[in-house]
């Protein structure tokens, strides 16, 4: 528990007593002015700024104000003292740090005696915030409701009465923060958020299918875009998506069952999502989309001496057992694909798409060395005794100037 002293002591009092005080003398007063306002700013995850305002009665002339604390994570080098609304009539003329103490002493000169409102600010440790989300998808998985929560944990050694809490997003919340206490508040509710369902096949990071060496499981994701809707939400308590960046936090995902209930479908960590960017949420394995990857061509083309090109065709056979059509996104890293056929290299691959690629338009470059292939898949048959249509995609790549 912290003890603070805010002490005005006029220099002329010592003269009236018949002598000057010793150089290290300080007078402490055990009465503490009540906080009139406290603001806790949590927008920086590495530093919490606390600002508090109090009214202190100053005497005319030089006053000494002592600020001390115990068992509280205050960074003493960040403490600021500012008189408010008095101009130059009250000014700090000196400050010092008594050795061996958690304390700070200001010398404040006042042109006139009387009460003065002051603001003291400092960086406080072990007062942290974290974010989480609750996403509830409609039964048809076309839209969802997303709630963003903030949890504030106070292990700083100090308790705060009713305070204004600002997290950098949403509004300012009025909360009391007791010692060793955590509180959770709803920051924002976003309604009718469009969902884009994403199915991803990645040969290297995907989970192997038992007894099928050429297969990997497809993963299922929701993608939501942090962009403002065309119309304001009908719910007066809702916030338009895209009003502010979405902070990093755990997302618990549910789906309505159409009968008034909800089913838990998974959880993932939502990354920091700026405005106009996308948040991708992992739901699990999509075992009703089958992908088989094989190498149809792997030829070395000599160029000169030990220099060669590598001509590669990778085939993907895809079947969609789902009752709805979808798009499969196949992820390939060209450096890793080159290493698969040419051995491990410590340089960037030089590569070009070649003519036997099924559709060049379907191959999207995400970066210089990574591509995402978008393959539309028809809906699976509704009859149980029929097999789904098999879609084949060929990726034809020439890796140049290898040795």
C-alpha cells in the first residue's frame, strides 16, 4: 500500500521560529488532499500513464511539496507536477530526489496564498490491460456479431476510486480499481459483420492425413474486414466496424443453431487489425475438402557448366464434399518449393510461371516468394451414393539459374 505526502511548507515559517532549517529538513503533513480526478491511460501496452488532480493550499512565497510512496510500481523519473489555470503565478523552481527514499520533493513558488489545483502524472507498473472477443455467427454463416472486451488488472500496489480509463480505442470508461483486482468492460459491439469463409491448403504446414502420404488436411477460417459498412448499424448500442483498429486478443467463436441456442466452434488469436485490413480466424480442419498433391514433372535443364534451370509441375487433385460451392486457397512458398527439388539454398529463388499452369489469373502473388492459388470448387452432390467432381490444377514453374 502506498503512502503519499503533499505538503506545503512556507520558507518564512522557519524564520519565525528563530532560525533557518537544516539543508535536508522537510516537513511532512499526514493529511492528503482528496483526488478530484484520476485518468488512467492504457493505450500503450508497455507503459500505463496515470494523471491525478488535487487541490493544494499554498502559502505566499516558497513552498515545499513532498511526494512519496511505498510498495507501488511508480517510475520516479516520469513524475511531473503541473499547476493548472494559474499561469506564472505558481511555478516549480526546483525538484530533488532524497537519497534512499521513494520520494520526490518540489519547491514551488506562489505569488499569492490560496488553494491551487495541481496535476501529478507518472508511469505506473503492473497496471495492465488485455483484450478479448466473442464472435457469434448466424446459422447461415453469412454475418456475425463481434463483441470486443477489455480486462484491466491492477497489481500496482495502489487503489483508485472512480477513475476515467482510456484504452486508446472505444470510449472512456468510468471504473473503480481496487488492489489486486481485475475488471472487464465491453469496449464495442459490432453487428451484421460480413463473413468470408476461407479454406486453405498448405503442403508444409498442414496436418498430414493418416495413411495418405500425398494429402494434407484443409483448414477452415473466417475472414472479417475492419471496414465501415455502407449504412450505420440499426442497433443503437452498436459501433460501426472500421471505427478504430482492432487490438490483438483471443477470439472465442460461436455459431447459432437456428433454435435459439449457440454452439462453440473454436477459438483463435486475432492479430492487430488496422482499419481496412482483415482479421483471419482459425476454426479447425475442413475434412470435407480433399486435396492430393503430386509432382508430375521434375526435370533439370543444363545451362552452362554447373548452372541449370529446374522445370517443375505440381498437380493438385481436389474434391469438395461440402453441399455448398467454395474457393480453395493453395499456399506455396517458392523458396521452399525450389528447395524441395534443388536442395536447401541460402538465396532467393528466381522463378517464372510456365505455360502448363492451369490458370495464371488464379495465381496471386502475396510477396516476391509466396503465392496463393484460388481454385473455385463446385458444390458436392447431394446424393450420398455419388462422388464429387474432381478438380485438377497444375502449377508449372521454372526455377532459373540454380547451381
